[in-house]
C-alpha cells in the first residue's frame, strides 16, 4: 500500500513545517501563551496560517493523529493475514525498532544542546523556551530516557512515542475488540468520538490518544468492506466528485477547531479528528488518482524517512534558533527545514535502517529461544510409561 507511505510522508512534512512555524512568536503564542502575546494579529500572515484552511500546512498535532490511525492500521494487517503471526518475535522486534532510534535521537539532541547553549532568556519564541534545556546534565539526560514521560525537553516530539509503545503492547486487546465488535462499527465510531471528547475535556491523555489507534485497527479489520465500498464509489459516474468531497471534508474536519471561537464546539471538533484521519486514510487507499499521486517517489521517500525526520527535526530547529538568533524566525525556519531533511535522511541510513535489521534479528532470536524453551518444558512434562509389574508366577 504505497499510497500510505505517501500519506505518512506528507504528515511528517506537516509536523516539520509546524515546528518551524513555532519560531514565530505570534504563532507560538497560539500554542504556548506568554505574557504580552495574544497570538497572531487578525489579518496577518501568521493569522492566515493559524485560523484559516491554510492551517493544513502547519497542523502538526493533527498530523500526529493521522500517524496514530496509520499505526493502528498497518500494525494490524500482518496479524490479520492468513499467515501465522509470531507474537514472541513481535514484541522484542517492536521495542528495538522504536527504542534504538529514540535513544540515538536523544544522544543527537544532547550533543546539539552541548554544542550550542540553550539560554532561555534568548529564546526566539515561547515554544522554543519550553523546548530548551539550559543546564544539561547526566541526570537530566537519564530522566529524558524515561519511556513514561509525556513531555520531553530535549526532544519534544517524543511525547507521542509513549502512546505508540502503549498501543504496541495493547495490540492483541485492540484487535480482539475490533474483531468482536466489527458488526457494530458505527457504534465503535460513536464511542471512540465520545471517548476522545472526554479525554480532551478532562485532560486524560489516554482517552484522547488511544482511540485513534483503535480506529486504525477497526479499519484493518473492515478492510474487505472498505475495498468493496471504494470500488462501488469509484464506479459511479460522479465518483471522483464524491472522493474529492470526502478528501476535502476530512482535511477540513481535521483542523476545524482552529476556525471557530472558544467554547464547547472546538472540543467537539477536536474529538472528531480521529474520524477525519480515518477518512483521509480511506481516500488515500481507495481513490485511485490520489493513491497514484501519493505513490510517486518524492512522497514515498518522505514516508520512508518520516520516523527519522520526526526524531531529529526539533533539536535542529531549536539549535539553529539559538545559534542564528539575529537572523529572525523566517530565515532560521527556511534554513532549518532543508537541514532537517538532510539530517533525517542520514539518520535513516545510519540508525533507523540498521535498527530495522537488528530488530528482526533480535525478534527471531527471542522467538527461537522461547520455542526451544517451550519444547524442553513440554518434553520434561511428558508422562513416561509405567514400569511393568512382575507376574504372579515370577513372584
């Protein structure tokens, strides 16, 4: 499903653009309110890229929701395939696949923080100030390795990795529920939306971020039905118009909460983001022109390095903002984006690609060891034939 690589690549580029835009104090103020800043001024360029459909180009947190739905979908497909799935290989493989690049990204971020001191008083924006480590120490670095942290000073995007790992551990539970409840999928969508609303309203992150994974799992379980629906819509005379409306509607629904005033409505619209992400996934899978476009090499390349890019781009942006403070936000952002793309590509080749190979080797080794252990235990527990009693004549 190469089109999903393209979707993942676009989401990664949007996250990159989002964090680069946060160098602007006005845009940063919409996320991290600071005294004397009320966000972008009405009519300014920053306002247009924050409170209008142009927000799509810098909708970083919303793109992460798309990542979560994609993860739920693609991790479920191998389990649902006719081939046997080795759970004993899956868990160690997944931990190494995620953990090794994350640790390397923290080492990279620490090296940059030591190279260019992060003095909060010189921060270019409120977001940069909250993503800085002015006094990096061994204790601080070790604390950033804690997988249960939901806020990382050294490398801000790592907050989402916690939820990726949590979902990876709960994959069997999510899959079992999705298969069990597949006939009442409209109810699943309703309950997932209500759960996200409660999570956003109460600040319970688990209720907010785990349902998108579950919707991705449900989509994988219902993939044959989605395929049939896609073929039916594509066969209509105006099928292209239906797909276009679905694509635009899903994209706008993803950012709709930015275009309304304060109150309950933004919370409700935020709760609909997983459904919007699911709509985008279905469009990218089933609308052939869009799937063909996203399968082109530039999008697939962005998808291939997306995880590496996600891991390295914020330390680069923050470091350049301190090193080139006199340049101003626009010039620093213009430099940081290509630098992040280059470093992300190198990180993929040097770290992520090798962690892929190592994770498969480690998973296979653990699975074989467990299989040998299970075989030995089974053999030792096998009952032996009782010794034959001597006959009466022999006694």
